[in-house]
C-alpha cells in the first residue's frame, strides 16, 4: 500500500470500529464518502478488524510516510488493534489495555502523598469539624448559582479567547457554542464539528464552582480541545495533507496528549495568579471569589491527582466491589457519595473505563514537558522539533504537531541523569507538580 491508501484504510478502520462501539470516533472531519461507505456495508467482525489493524501496521514501513507520521499511525493502529481484540471477546489485562491505548504503564499512587495533601488542606481550611465537612463548606460557598452557569461560562470563555487568540493564531471564523445539559458522567464535553466550530456541553449536575469553571472552559475551548482541533485542521490537515488527523479516536495515544494539554490549558493561558484573574472576571459580574485561596486549595488538591486512577485499578485490575471503590474515592477525594458514584459510573462505562489515565498521566507528562527550562531538550530524535523554546512555544507544538506520548517520554528521559530510558519506561520518576 502507498501512503494515501494506508491513511485511508486507517480512517476506515476507525469508522468501522465506531459502528461496533458507538462513540469511539470522537470527531471526523474527513472525506464524507468514507463514512457513507462504512454505513452502507455490513458490520465487520471485530476479529477481522483486529487482523486489519495488524496488517496496516506491517504495511507502514513500506508506505513512504515521514517518520513522525509513521510513528503516529503505528501507535494508533496498536491501540485500535487492542480495541478490536477486546470487542472480539479477548480478555486483556487492564494495565496492558491502558499501555496499548496510551503508551504508559500505570501503577497505584502513594497514600502518603494523599495524606500530605489532606494536611495542606487542613492548614488552608481551619476550623472545627472533620476536613471533609470544612472542604464541603468551602466548596458550597464557591458554587456557581445554577441560573448563572451559562453566563459565567461565556464570560470566562470570552476572557480566555482574548488571551489565546493572539498567541495561538486562531482562525477568524472559529466559534464555540455552549449548551448546559444534565445527567451525564462527565463535567464537560467538546464535540468538534469541523470548519473550526465546536459544541461544548457543560453538565449542570456536576455542581460547578467558580474556582473550577475556568479550568473547564480552558480545557474544552481556549486553549484546549477546540483550539487544538482548529490548529490541526488548519495546519496538519489542510496545509500539510495529514488526513489521519481528520479523525479523532477515543482510547488512542492522541487522547492522552490532548487531555494532558487541555488539563494544563489554564496553566498555559494564564499561569500563576489565575485565581486573582478569575476573581476579576467573575467579580465584574457581581460574583465573589477569594482567588488567592482558590488557587492554594487547587494546588493542595493536585496532590490527589492519582486517586481516580487508583479507583480504576481497583475496579478493573483488582476486581473490587463498586461500593468499595466509592468508599475509597470518598476517603481520599473528600467528596460526597453522589459525586463518588458518578465517578464510578464513568469508570465502569465500557468505552471510558481506561480514559481516566488520559487526565492523570496526560497531565503529569505534559506538565513535566512544558515546565522544562528554556532551551532544554533535543526534540525527541524524530524530526518533530519538540525540544526547547518557552512554555508557550512548547504548548503550541503540542497543539500543532502529530506527537505521541513516547516522543515526550524520550525527550524527558534524555534530560535525566543516566541518559535515556527504554522506550517503554514510564515517566513517573520525573514527579512533576500536577495541576
């Protein structure tokens, strides 16, 4: 197969798997005739699609694709092969499933880290009663009035867009529309429609707070998912002909980097002082927020980042009872039972069960890669030019380039004492400060 044929077959593979597992295709802005072709043909057996993924991987070496595109497609075909095997009934251990999807090896977090986070919260939230109650009171005071949720989302979106537009060169015609929804396992969801347009759903049942809402808007829109889709559609697809970037598939390496850069969106767009910035934006609309305290509490809660991944390991690797997972989440995240059960609902979903790793390991990896000293790094050795520059420069590269997690891991490994690690090594030893 030549390069165009391999890329076309990759898109067809993703679309065919989406018929077996609806929702696997998060966005498709490519040739509409491919979707029509898949819709009109009989459903493929998942075992045949797994074989097809393996065949396409073998064809890559002779397709004549540049190294960075070959590496991207190889990683994503590996992920799709795993998805197809699971749909065919093959039992894949959970840790191996996560590795195939996202190029990371996961392990449980350290309870001592969680205890230190609780101690930091104890200092920030003095008073009588258990920490869970004090944190709940703090969060209740921080709540966005439900009737003003849409107003606050639009205010933060407008303010972030102004900060991001000049730095990221957004297309003039780009647009994000917001819709408030309910009864969903997630707090927000970006649906990229193509043509530089996104629809972002915000789940009112999540109980949004003034201190977390800017993170959500930055994550879904500016400079997160919407901005990434716009820049890749304009740069990789339209200008450079990377048609593989016109399909975005759940449970693939691109998800880990996309969620990682989106989780760090506010860090990149505003940086330290985002609490005061949010205080000013919402204060202009008559809402009161102690921005400095909000930022310090957020820093402390960041020490609990891995708890959600621990819960996924409990549920799928250790086969713990869902009630025990709920109790674990309530203990360490200090959340009410209803919130913990909503988290378990997300973790138990067949499509999304591994996806929590994209937020946890994605944030760790991207934070470590972004926060290097200017001028460090060698670019990963793949011709992608990923090293060096300022934080903004590196964030733009994540928005623009067809990178995979292993590229960032290797770039970071070169900076560690002792030289590079093996390609499969996990970057956990870097221990960045997560958001």
